[in-house]
């Protein structure tokens, strides 16, 4: 984005820019807050079923295009729902029953690094020294978080399974992001595509949610439960998607990507304020290493993309 374009942005545009990482962070905050009140896959199913219902008018308006997309790309459609809403939804909520929102947000931030790594492994993408160094630094930060700053945990193979679950979700989100670049997905208008993926996620999540319900899984049964679910749908799903899309359109993808760097400190602050989590020294180490590593690994590519734009 040029300097003139930056100055042309309105205060409302900058407000949405700052709200983007906050809204994305609310997913882990609400997800951790709802732990013990609603079963994890049930939470994810209700989240994406609700989102699909709200976005349905946009899907219906482009129904011919949407039907053609699903018919021609049924496997891609369902796999995107499995990765983006199943693994990054129900599986994440399950992991949050074992770890903290603070740990989760720092580990999840590394998804952008896995995108670079997967492009290198699968597509022969060249990796610069800065990107490699950034990845090593960020993963050192993840290691500090998983081990809680205690190297003896590695020696005794003692660490939090929930942290590793979030790491799996970060990899799944990287694969999901790469698959969104498929020509068929890129040809779809944003809102109808989002509605289709929400529907796909709901379909994928229905069986495990039903399994939880049949086997005594917790269901929403209070105003507090439904309020938290509404928060996940309204803020972590719809508002986050809208704000990020608006930020990309106004500022460009390079500047919009900065929102990722703002997530760790904002998420941890929210976890401390709203969930009463304790800020540990290894969190500070993780913020510095993960955020610094992600910036180092992604900044060179972003800078080059801005020059070529």
C-alpha cells in the first residue's frame, strides 16, 4: 500500500484494522471460557451451524454459483470444512480443555510459518535465510511455551497434550489457507464462499457433536451458555471475517497481515482480564520469540509483494 493510500484510509478503517486481531482472539477466549459448560465438538457445531444460517441469504443470492461449486468440488469443499472448522474448531475447543488461552494463542500464531514450510515442502518454494531464522526463533518460542520454560519436561517427556493439540490445529489451518488458494475457491465471492465453508464445517462436525450428545456430553442449558455461543458466532466468526476482509480490501494483504502480530499480546491480555489466567515468565519469552520470529519470517515476502504490487 502506498503512502497516499494509507493517508486516504478513514478512522473507521483503522478502527476495523485494530478490531481484527481482537475479534480473532475472542475465539480462544470464548472457547476457553465455555470449557466445562458445553462439549467441545457441540460448541463447534453450533458455532458453524449458526454462522451458516446467518450467512445463508448471501449463499442463496448466489445459489447457482454455489451449487455449481459444490458439485464440481465436493471433496475440496468438505476437506476445507474438516480442516478449517473441524480441526480448527472442535479439536481446538477440545485442546482448550487441557491448556490455557494464553498458550493456545501463542502457538496458533505459528500457522503462517507452517504455510511457508508447506510451500517449501510441496511446491519447491525457495526459503530465504530470514524466513528460516524467523521460523527457528518462533518455534523456539513455541517450545518454551509447551515446556513452560522447564527443559526437564522434555527430558521426562512431560508436557501439556492440549498445547500439542493447538500445534496440530496450527498446521491444519496452514493447509486450509493454502487450499483456499485453489482456483475454484478463489473464483467464488467471499461471503457466499464463507457461507458454504460454514455449512461444510457444520456437516463435518455433526457426527462428533451427536456422539457427544448421545454419550452425555454437556449441552447449552443456560443464558450464559447461549450468550457465549452467540459471542463466538458474532465476534470470532462473522465480525472477524468481515473486519479482516475489509482490512485486506482497504490496506492490502501486506498491511492486513500485521494483524497476526497483534494477536498474541491482545489475546493474553484478554485471557488475564476475562479468564483470570496468570501471566508467566515463559509467556513473555513466548511473545518475544514467536511474534519476533513470525515478523522476521514473513516481513521479507510481504515487503517484496508490496514492491511488486
